[in-house]
């Protein structure tokens, strides 16, 4: 069981992005949709399959890979929602694509549900829906994908929030408390409850590796999605002179996926003798997040 658990806990390799189906011409939107489908398939078909909802050994004793899966799933959910609400529609009053509208909610089933409904069953149904949408795009049938700057900004805003949250949680491995800045910058802002000036935030020792592997899963999925966006939105990026910003994001995310040379996730002090893997990961994600913010600002410019 130990050997099997180790094999199942290995992170899948990064794959390259397809720009078109075999024997067909390149179509805008194919790379993004096809990459979403392939990332979701890897989530379910990697060695050991989908582990988050397993209730039998050795899967039930593993926590690193289930947290990696959750990081991937979060990005799959965000991109599928963006395809439904933005990429596949020309305006807010436009009709939703039927396959996408049916598939998107199926990705939002509880990731730990093992029966009635079973997570894998719902996710495979969602994959089938997005596959039909992808095939209709490639075949030039009644499917649309609008690669506009405002649509890309909508997805980037979701990525920005995810990366910002993960960077904060990773950094809290060494922070005991932070200054409460929830209402800073707005004199009229209000909250439903009051918090002390110093808010305890330190990550539990038992949760450090969970957050680390969730961040790894997030980075793994985003590397693929940004590569696909670079291809589908190349005209927009060229027009805004933002292609280099996109490449910088991809480079930072790739750096965060370097092989882990330690058998355990260490939580050494920031300037101590031992490594702090959470802080290293937080650094890469914070740099990627800064690049995402810069890219959004470039896309906002006329």
C-alpha cells in the first residue's frame, strides 16, 4: 500500500496545448476548450484515478494528491464558468450555449461526494458536454467563441483572486497575525461584524502540506490554461502589446512546478537553517499574480 500510495501521489507531467483537431484548420477557441477537456481528463484518469472521494485504502490515507486535485478542479470550475458566461456569448443578452450551460454546473458537484451523486460521474458528463462544444467549434457549426479583451479580463480577475488567496495562505505558514485592513481605503465602508486590529492567521502545522499541494495543482492547471489563452487571444495580446506579460505569467507558473526534492513539506523559519517550501511557492505565485494584474491593466487600456 505504501508503494501504491507513493505512485498515485506523483504529479502528472505538463502536456502541450493543441491548436486544432487532426485534419482541420485552426479555430479560435479550440485551444482553450480542448485544454479544459484534457486537464479534466487527466484529473480523472491519472494513475489511481480521482482520489478525493475514495473511502478505501490506500487512497483514504492520502492527502497530498486530493489537495492537488482540488487546486486543479478550482481552476477547471473557474474557466468553465467563464466559457459559459463570457467566451461563448457575444453580449450579456445573448443566449447561452446549450452544451456549455448543461456541463458547467456538473463541475461544481462536491469534490468529495462518492455516491448519489458520484463526483467522477458528474465530471465525466461535464467533459462530454465541453467536448461536444469543442467539436462544434472545430467543425464550424453553431458554436461561438469570442476572443475579446473584456472576456479575457473576466477570467483573469478570477485567476487574480485565486492566486492572491493562495499566496496569502502560503505566507501564513510563518505569520502569527496580520493587521486588519478589511475596510482600509474607504471611510464609509461597513462590515456586518467587527474584527480586532490584529487578526490571527497562522496556518496550522497539519495544514501546511495541504495548502502547498493545492497551490501546486492550481499552478499545474493554470500553466495549461495560460498557454491556451496565449494562442486563442494572440490577436488581442498583440494589439495591446501584452504578449510578453502573458509569457511572464507562464514562466512564473512553470517555475513553481519544479520537482520537489524533499520527502516532506518543510516549514523552516523565513531566515532559518531549513527550507520553507510554502514561502518559496508563495513567492512564485505572488510574482505570477503581479504579472496577471499588470496584464489586466494592459487589457483595460484602449
